[in-house]
C-alpha cells in the first residue's frame, strides 16, 4: 500500500516547476468521463466564474500564460 503522506512529503520537496508537471500529469490521468462530486459551494463558484467570463471573455488567460506567470513568480 502506498503511504500518501510520505509521497506528498517527497513531492512537495520537488522544485515548483516539477510539482506543476506532476499536477498536470495527475490531472491528465483522470478520464474525462469520470464522475466528480461537486459541493454546492463549488457549484456556486463555478457558476460565478462562468458568469464573469461571459461578461468579459477578453480577460481569458491561456494555460500557457498561467504557467508562464507561475514560473515567473507573478
């Protein structure tokens, strides 16, 4: 059995860029059709963000820009 606490300790010791790659790889490993439970608070936040995007779609930031900003510390 995997010791999740130990694995997380090891992963958090990695440089940020490597941790981001791990997160991205984990996310990509989840099948798109997997059922996901969303809490009422999460649903409200998603609806708020969708509405904000619909009001101002020009403020959209690409995933590459997000990664660039994270790596540059902005």
